[in-house]
C-alpha cells in the first residue's frame, strides 16, 4: 500500500531536517575542535581500558573501584615511562654542556677551514668571536631574538593548553569508563529503527578492526622497544634503554615515530665524538628495525585487515593533526581504520544502486 502524498512529503521533509541537523553537528564539532582534544584523548584511553575495567568488575569489584584501579595502573605505567625518558634528556644535556668546548675546538679544526675555503667566511668558534660576530650584526640578531621570543610565547600558550588537557582528560576518562555501557546503549537507542541493524553491524566491524589494530600495535611496540634497547646496547650507544623504550613507544605514530627515535639516537651517537663508528651503528640498527617492523611484525601482528594505502596514512596523519593537534596524530590511524569500514559499506551500497547499475 502506497503512502499518501502528504505523508511522503512529510517524511522527505523530516529526512532533510535530520540531515541538516547532522551536518550542523559536524560543523559545530569542527568549530569546537580546539577544545575537543581532552575528550578525544579520554575517549581513546577509555576505549582501550574498558575491557580491562569490565574484567576487574567481573571479579565482583564495584564498577567505581574498578575504574579507579585501572586508572591508577595506567598512571603508574605513564609515570614509569616518564622516569625512563627524563634521565635520557638530563644526561644528554649534561654531555652537551660538558663537551661544548671540545665541540668548538672540533668546529675550528674541521668546519671553519671548510667555510673559509668554500664560502670565504672567516669564522672562529669561541665565545669571544661569536660575541664579536653578534655585535657586528646586531640588527639581524635582534630580529631573530624577537622571533624566538614570539615563538616562546606561542609555545608557552601551547604548553599551558597541553597541561590543561592533560588535567581534564583523566576526569573525562573516569566518567566515560564509569558509564561506558550506558552511553553505548543510549547511542544505540537513538538510531533510526530501519538503520539500526545495519549500523550496529558496522559498529561491531569497526570494534573488531580497532581491537585487532590496538592489540597488534601494542605487541609491535613492545617487541621493537626490546629490539632497540638490545641492539643499541650491543652497539655501545649510551642511554640505550631510554632510547629503545622511547623509540618503541613512538612507533605508534607511523613514519614520524621512527624518524624521531632515529634522530635522537644519532644525536646521542654524535655527542660521543668517537668518529663514524657509532653513527653507522645507529643507522644499521634503525634500518634493520624498520625492515623488521614493515615486513615481519606489522603484517603478522597487525595484519592487512586495516588495508590503508601509505598515501592514505600520510594524509590521515596530516588531516587529524591539523584538526586535533598532537593527539589527533595519535588517533589518525585507528580513526582512519574505522572510517574505512564505513566507506566499504558506502561502496557496497553504491555498487548495488540503480545509479551505478543503470
């Protein structure tokens, strides 16, 4: 039985209004993206920690206490990682300060003749010469100092924002974990009934993909952290434990994590002033590590189920980083994997449509 024309018009009008409301919500979320960072971080951590919280609550522990215990364990893990990384930064700063005179002498011996021969620059790297050079180019130095000061002010504001986000995220995470199942049930309850079954199926597929990705990625991070610690220790690189753990954690961020860890290791190797041996050793260690990650660990532990093209990975990192900042970079890959599941469903609907089939 065909619905009356008035009912069809009313249905189309309601559909158009709900679509407009959905687009307005998306626009609002984009406009509020600068303040959504702690909620995004808390949501990621709550999603990761919810299975553990459910397991603890299943032992007869009240849900509130289970959430507190899980968050305390997560905080202890984070504090332990900070205590591993901070000594690395302190040690390298001390080494740099202690070897500054040696570095200047080496620059006078190697770099200054090269600059004089190739560019006609007569420089001597010592405090008196550098002060004289700065005095002769004070206008340029002043401009540079103003820019540095401006950058420091911007960086200070960003640092305050990061601190606020880090303080707000645990509060948001606590309430998310406490009411996780209630919130998911309420979200499922507002889905239009004709779409309910399909959207729940898509949500389950997304959950399966993200669970596989997160479990596999954690294993990859742990194995690579152990590899870099052992390999750098065998290569006699100082602070091998800190650099290895730091690199293993940063592997979560594709490309950027590997590059940052390698640059840090190269800096430590260079500060030894022991020639090319430590530098070549670091390059070999990180080259083998990249091959190990790309061709063995990631295919076998993370799998090909996510199926993101390398260009899609780079675009996702840039796009999510632009919208949500640093934590957007962290969430780029799992969020893209979730979007990919939705795009597969859209593609299937498109291929089955009369518009495509003619």
